[in-house]
């Protein structure tokens, strides 16, 4: 889908559908809606009187224009209560409308930013445009690579136009639209990686994909294979990889958008391309979903892509310890002891607590950069979904200011975080009688014991851990989040970096 900005009158635009936002229980329509209402003999008044469509969030009403205006249809989209309209409400509304338009086989859509901020004035034109691009771009995503018959009959929206009444406003809208397009395309890039089956998204394929992305975006990519990983002493990471016939890859992405010599921000993404649980085998039910266990790595690649395309003025490093976790004859066993890159030893209690082992070595490697801060993002614990359901990311860390920045970015993009405690008391659960620590402290406090384990490998650097296991797979379609891999966390980190660059 292409996005386009034009200067002109949106009511004169020859498109399949014109989109107009309607606030819930508002006494006043936007000027555009008022004009449509007049031209079509009070059609919007009649719709609102029926009380089926009231302007609530996610509601959509389709009106046939009858040839009165060039657009064949008018889509009324509910924005919710006027005082609460912000980027998220716009994303949801545009997402629902885009899905409806695609299902109807429509090809061209148009709207104008003024219908989303006409009264409250709280949303600037570039913010509205960005939200529109994200809502539409994320909503129409579909992973159908392997559905040959469906692809032959697929429905796509070709173009989404924003029509503004002045060149000055159009320039502002163009800026926001470009940002939203880059972000939505980057998120969809990550979704593609997550949704690929594990046989077509091995560590080697993930590494090759990251390398191709880096080549086209001024990013340095270094890929270490088993000999290089061994040379670094990454015994914890290699302990996970031992059971698989697919060789591990340690992927390093370096984007230099900041000043020469400036300390980077390091992002570490869990990249287990398939997690069977290893010797501690997972139940068969739902195991096919475990292709999503490399979501953190996919998100990291997408964030570096967006950072380069948005020219974020920071130095950013992405680290992906990519491997499968399989129960082969050479696999690590419960009771084994591994030596990590830091020198700390780890007793294996469960081979299904593998992500923290791979992350431990990657996090310690991150300290080599003497970074401003370290961020890690991982589908780490099922306990996170038990604690938070499917609407919040678990956040833990050692730096109050960093966590506050992350929480602020999370609210803006609506990929919300909830802080969990990182008290030293939790380390008692992972103390080992035979090694420096255990890789599992049992079911109780699983989110916290996993995080306290990771905290032992970041030295004294500011650090935030994002546990995305609760949000990274979607079983029921939402306004701009389709079924399957969600890549939730990508927009959060992109926003965090954008905000960080402005404050620093």
C-alpha cells in the first residue's frame, strides 16, 4: 500500500472511499462531516439517530455516496470520546476502516487530518498523519506466503491519500506520514520473521536476513559462527545450541547515527528460532507456536532498520544470540553445569529455561561497548502472561530514569509496560549448591527470578529488561494487530530511541 499527500479538497478526491472520523456523543461534527451531511441530505444525522453507530471506538459505518461526491463510499469511523482522542484512538479507527475497505475489495482511500483533531486541538497534523500511517499499514498486514490459492485471489488496498488544504500543512503531514510508514513497515518486517516456520527461519536464515537488511541501511553486520562463539567463551549460549543440528549464529548489528566515539545504546534480542524445551520437553499442544521465540531478535533487527531510515542521531548496537533449543543426543541435560562468558557458572535445572542462558552471554558481551544503557527484549517467561494477561509487557531494570523513559514511550505508542520488582530476595531462589546460580527458580515469581538471573551479567550499566512473552502472539484479530506474531515491542523501542535522542 502506498501513502500519498496531496493539497486540495478531500471532498473532490476521486477515490473508492472517503474516511471521516466521528466522536462519540459529540454535539458537533467536524467541518468535513458537516459538509458531507449537507450534500447527502442529512445522512450522518440519520445514521446517528439510529443509534447503531454512535462514534464509539472501533465502530465503522459505510455510506454509499450515490455519486453526489466523487468518492463511491463514505466510511464513518468511531473515535470514542472527544477528550480522549489521541494517536491510539486514531490508529484503532483507521485500522478497523482499512480492514473493512480491504474486505470490500476497495483500492483507494482518502482522508484529511483535520477530522481527527478539529475541536480538541490536542493532536498536531504530523502526529495524526503518523497514527494514520501506522494504523493502516499495520492493519492490512497479512502473512500468506505459503497460501498459494489465497494469494492468487488476494485483496489489497493500493493507495491511501491524505488530502490537506494548504501546502504548509501538507508538508507537516508528509513528515508524520513518512515516520509512520517507516515504523509500520519495520514492524511488518519483524512480523514476517516471526511468522515464518522454523524450517524457513533457522539461525543461518535469520543471520542472512539481518545481513541483507543491514547492507541496504548503512548498518554494519558481523556474524559469528560456532568457532567465533567458542573463542569468546560463550558457554551458556553454546549450551543451548548443543542439541540442534542447526549451527548457532551470534549476530551483531552496529548503526552509527550518533557522534563519532559516542557510547551506544545496546539492544539484545532473544533469538531462539525454535524452542522445543530441549530435554525438558514442552507439551505437544501449542509447541508449533514456539517459532515465535525469536521475536526479540526479529524486533531488534526491525528497530535497527527503522533507526537507520529515520536517521535517529544515536549509535545503536543490536545483538542476536540465534539458535534452536532441541532435544538431540548432544543436548544439555538437567544437572549439567555451564560456564558463561562472564566466568560465572550455571547449573541447569530446566533446559526449557534456555533463553536466559543465551541472553546471559549476549548481555555480558554488550558490556564490551561500555554503553549508555543496555536494553533486552525477550519472550522469556510464560509466567509473564499469567501475571499480566495479554495486554502488558513486563518491565524490570536497575535504573529508575531509564524505566521512566521506557514507560513514557510505552504509553505514547500504546505498547504498555508494567514494572515488576527486581529485589535481591529473588536471587535466593536461583542459588545453587554446586554452581554460582541455577537457571530456574521454579514457578513462583518466574518473571522476577528470570530477570534477577539476567541482572548478574550486565555489570553496573543502566539496564531495562522487557519480557514480551505475554503479548507477542495474537490468537484473535485486533484493530491493527492481526492473528499471529505481533512484533509488539518494536514501536516501543523505536519511540524510546526517538525520545532518547531528543533529550540527549
